[in-house]
């Protein structure tokens, strides 16, 4: 019995001490995308560091191992990318096209003016303003709503398509959930928007260096995160956005307009 306990303890200690894979900045020939998290996974070696010839299996393995997020978050988008590019594997830079992963009104990237652009560099100004949109030490649902309103105004008169709206608000929700200061409760418990607090220094390091800031307290989720875990965070951002624009509670957008006597919109 004692030997079994000792072996189990050694296994647990080994798992706990593994930590993150080492971070390495991308080289000039490495392929990167407009998504900071995909770039981060490549910089840490959970995706191939050169960012090339990536399979859906590798996307699934990366989000699972690095973030403890359900593999579906990696595999399903990757399958969509493959259909969009008509290829069997993906180079990260190939995601920098409208209709795939690139979209206007990004929190971290300037709008792309040329369809042939391969520039995926983060904008220091956009990241700085993202941080400044919060008056506290945390990025919150309220500050992300403010950020979304600001970047969407910058892109006017162009507007996000419905598909890109879903992508943009999923990205914002992932920021809150993955960078949250405390353990993220299950989405099935419907936590309030005040649950989410992503420390600014943690977010700044991640977005500017595309590195998981373990030294600032970031930890891989202790439990497997799934789609439902994003729902309360997204709901919080959308509700705050409506309140900040004087549109009232989110439920009003979901009630048929003829019942309200007004035009209902998100």
C-alpha cells in the first residue's frame, strides 16, 4: 500500500511540475495568424512552432493540453479552415483572410485594407486602448463592451457580418474566461458578469508577447472548459453593450419587436 501511495505521489508531483512548454518568439520564416491565442500556442510549441502544415488533430491537442479546453474548440474551427482554404493542412498565415479568421473591428489588429495583406502584427495602440477602457486593474465584461463599441465605431461605416459578430464576441469571451483571475465557475451555474476579472498585466503580456504569463499567476484551467463556459461571459458583454448604448436589457433584443412596439436588435 505504501509503495502504491509513493508511486501515485511521484506521478502527481511530475504532472504538477511539468508546467508550460517553453516559449520561443517566432522567427522571420515562421507563419502566424491574426489570432493571438493560436500564435501563443505556436510560440509555446503546442502547435508546430513554424506555424505550418497544421492538422485539426493538432489544433485539438493544443487547446486541450495547453488550456484544458474541450478539443472541439480546436478541431471544429480547423475543419472549417480546411474547407475554406481547400487544403488538407493549414499554415497560420492563411487564416488572415476575410471570411476565415480575419475580420474588421478587431480588439488587437488594425483593419486590413488590402485583400492580399499578410500582415498579422498586433497593434500596440489597440492593445493600449483595450487596457484603458477599464478604469480598474482588470478587464471586465463592461470594459470589453466599451472596447467592442469603440473598435466597431472605428470601422464604420463597415459593419461586422453576423458570422463575424459571433467570432468577435467569442474572442472577447475567451479573453475573460482564459485570463480570469480566479477559478471560472461552470457556465451551467450562470455566474454574473461580475465574476470575470482578467488582470490587465496578465492580458497585456499575453497580447503583446503572445505568451501565457505564468509568472503573473496565469494557470491552465483546473477543469475542462466547454462551449457553455463562454455563454455567461458573452451574455455579460452583450448586456453591458446594450446598457452603454441605452438599449436596455438583453432580453428586450430577444422579444419579437411587435410585442415591444419597437424594432428589436442586438
